[in-house]
């Protein structure tokens, strides 16, 4: 094969070595050829293995991130939502989720204030209902007193009229 044929083949690698004599003339030319098909095949396999490993690592990181996100963010948010719903239904005995000093802590503090406001509102509503009940009872008593007084005056007036009519 000629040198040109050897270098155009992708599966062969050629090296040309010229040997010189003492006078600087080319004494011999050596062409070394190596078949690199197995090397190319091994490189392709290693690329596939590396790509598969990379995909596996990425999937593992995504799975781990999802689990971590679930545990650190979504679970506490669900507890906050449940606590808010319970408070909105009037049950202020709900336990506020424990958190740190991050955004979740800020939400926990807001939820504590919401529960406190809900308790105060409930107490205020009970106080207003009690006052309304007392005022209504007082008005009932006053109306009864006025009714009794009017009845007594009417009886007295009718009695006086009957007495004067019998004198006639």
C-alpha cells in the first residue's frame, strides 16, 4: 500500500520513520501501521458508559432534590395550610408547626398572630353577644314594666268610669 492509502483509512494509524546514514542520506524508510478499530470501539463504549453514569447521577440528584424539597418545603407548607384551615373553622387549639428563623419561621409567627386574633375576635363576639342579651333582657323587663303600668292605669280608669256610671 502506498503512504497515501494508509493515511486516508480511519481505522489505521500510520507513522513514517526515515533512517539516515552517516552522510545524511535516507538509508531506510519504515512505515508503522496500527489498527485502531478496537481503540475506537473501546472509546465509543466508554463514552456510552460515561453518558449513562452522567444521566444516572443527574437523575439521582433530581430525586434527592425532590425528596429534600418535599421534606423541607412542601411538608411544612401543608402543615401551615392545615393549621390555617383549622383556625378558620374556629378551632384555635391547633398546634403551630415548629420552624427555624427563615421564611417558614416568619410564616409560623404570622400564624401565631392569626390564631391570637381569632381568639380575640371570638372573645369579642361572645362579649357583644352577652351585652346584646343583657340589653335585650333589660328592654324586655322595661317593656313588661310599662305594660303592667299601662294595664294598671287602664283598670283604674275603667273602674273609675264604672263607679261613676253606677252612681248615675
